């Protein structure tokens, strides 16, 4: 059975809705969740949810070491930009997992293995929760081969990761939702290549097994949820 780890980095006081995230994550006992936060002083082990201390300065130091770049993020929101590199940055936690992924905290999880089945994990290298683009709120990467460091398929990651002021939305589609542009054409036009562009390009070349499907519901109208027993 494939083992999965999901990673969240959150700077600041953990929000009130964190309790919903934890409760729903615990119902997914076959997946480990690593939550890194700067407002706690020691590990809080909540079963398969592990809250670990990490300041923004700590993250900068670790990311700089693992990536060989000068990472100097000044605000927590920019952490999303480095989502695709979490597999390398936090590799010391991930050695025993077949897949690693990044997710957001403002999520109430259903039964993940009802949607991310063992069959999907066997047959795909990257799994994401939108048909239109790679998503920041939930994407899984195989912890080996081309998928493990997919961000390196473009040199744009250097610009994106080392620019502490601009948010490119690199981990998703650089705001080109539902569009696909070849990395070569984007480079020629001076645009930033996104993770969606990389993944779609490699899928077309049959070098990456990519699964894109609408698996999450966001801001439905009318808003009506029932959460019961996970």
C-alpha cells in the first residue's frame, strides 16, 4: 500500500478552523499530515497529524540549504510559491513515503482514499484536485523519478523562489487558469512557466502520468455542508 504525507506550512497563530482540519484529517489515519508553525515550541503529536515548530527564518535557512539558493521570504503567504519544492525541502521527513503532497489548512477532509484510490496511486505520478490546473490546496507527487522535483523542469523556479516580494502563483498556473501554454512559448514571450505548464507539457510528451480531476468543492452557492463521522 502506498504511503502518503501531506505538508502544510503556516506562519502565525493557528486559525480557529484548524480544529476542523485536524478532526477531519484524523479520520484519514492512513495519511500523515505535517503542519509546520512558528507559534508552537515543541512537537504536538495528534496521531497522524504532527504539528512541528518552524519559524519563517528556520524555513529560509532550510530551503536555502536544500535548494542551494538564497531564500529570504519575508511573509508567510509567499510560502505557497515554494509548494512544489516541499518534497526536497522537507525530504528528511519524507524518506519512508511513496507520495508527498502540499495542501492548505482551510479544508475539511472527506475520506481521501475514497477519491485517491490505490489504483490511482499505482498508475499516476502527479495527482491534483482540479481539471483545469495544478492546485496549491491539494496536489500529490510521487516521491521518486521526474515527479519528485518537477519544478526543476524550468529555470524560472530560481526567479520565483528568490523574489521575496512578488507572488507569481507558480505552484498553480501563474493565474492562467484553464489555459495551457508550452514552456518554450512562454519563455520566448518572457512569461513565467508554471507547474501546470510543466505538468501538461510532460503529459503530452508521455513523460509524466498526470491525473487532474475536480475533487474538492470551494464556495458553492448556496453553501450547504453536512459533515458526519468523517
